[in-house]
């Protein structure tokens, strides 16, 4: 006797999704990219604000090291914002 999966597999693998199901999948994929892009942009804003507050000495009198200032400061915030915008706007 065949396993139930063997009986179902040919019918499932041979079927193609309907136009409505493809449209739903495309919509879900688009929304996923938009949300990922928004999260990246939010992370960029948070990095920029934290960096700005660090320069205002909100977290103590110490300034960030030069390498940290060049890598994880405003440039990283800008990169996250740009990449997030690209991902969110992807068609």
C-alpha cells in the first residue's frame, strides 16, 4: 500500500496556482519588502539620533572614537536610510 503522501504528491506538484493566488503571493511579497525597508529606515533614524545625542553628551561627557564616528555615525544612518528606501520601493 502506498503512503498517503505518495498519493497526494503528484496531484499537488502538477497543479499551478490560480491567478488570484499568484496575485496574493505577489502582494504579500511586496508588503514584506515594504516592511523590511521601513524597518531599515527606522534603524537608520535611530542610529542617527543616537549619534547626534552622543555628540550632545546626553550619555556622558565622552565623545565617540574617531573610527566609530566615521563608521557607525551619520554615514551608517545614511546607508540604512538609503538601503531601506530602495528595498521599500522595490517593485
